């Protein structure tokens, strides 16, 4: 991907995060970039394509962070990084209610593809997390990694995007993320693994 294309995606993404997708036009993006619409259309055929590429970049960013987390040779460090990352990540478009609303209503095809990609990525890395943990003796050996990874990828992909439910109960997304992660960890960790998170 060219530097200019990446720059457009980054700038548009920042605007979408602040203002929502529907309220930001191609004219607005071009004005922010100091770019003509003719130049914009060299890189993107439409706003739909820009949204699609932004969502793809978001999945790729999530995958890079999860891969970096899993690259550590010390599984105890992975537990701490994973716990921190899933509860503090700020760049996930699904953590901004207005973005999710706009995507579902105006860009359902792109949003559904994004959800599928996000689910597959999260399931893959949760499976790896379980495998590494079992080898390190910090995750229970009798865990069914396929069912567990599917369940929690589904929670992180769908349940934590139910903003109406979250807000109606007077909570916020970071609180729900912490609860989901705590349930995951306490459900799969061995006694030694539990000592690790309780001492951190």
C-alpha cells in the first residue's frame, strides 16, 4: 500500500473516530488533507471503498498487536500483555458507538466482512494463547481450545458491541471488557496461572 493511500486512511479514520462516518464527506476528508477530489479518486473509487480499506487496516492492526503479544517467549508476560491490551485498546472502531451505528446502518456489507475477519483473527490467537498456556502449565490441560476460542471470540466480536445494553446498565465498555477478560482468564488458567494474575 502506498504512503499516500495509508495517509488518507489514517486521516479519514481520525475524522470518523471524532465525528462518525456518515457526517464526514469526501469533501471534508480532502479539505483536511489539503488534497483535490481528483487526487483522492486516484486512490479510492468511492467512500465505500475507503471505509472497507479502513476496516481492513483495523483488523491488520489488531492482528499485529496480537502477534506481537504472542511473540514473547515468556507466557506469564503474555498473560499480562493480553489482559492489558484487550481492556485498554483504543483504536478498535467497534469501541466507538457512533462508528458502529453508522457502519451497521450505512455500510452493512463492509461491517459484516469486518466482523467475520475480526472473529477469525481473535479465535486464532485465543487458540494460540491456550496452546502456549497449556505447554507452560498455566492453562488447564483439559480445556477444549476450539470451543473456548470460539466462545470468547464471539463475545469480543459481538457481545461487547451491544452499547445499548451496556449504557442502559450504567456501565461502560472498558468495564465490560475487564469482566469478559477476567471470566476468560479465570475459566482457563490453572492454579499456577491464577496465582500469576492475582499477584499482578
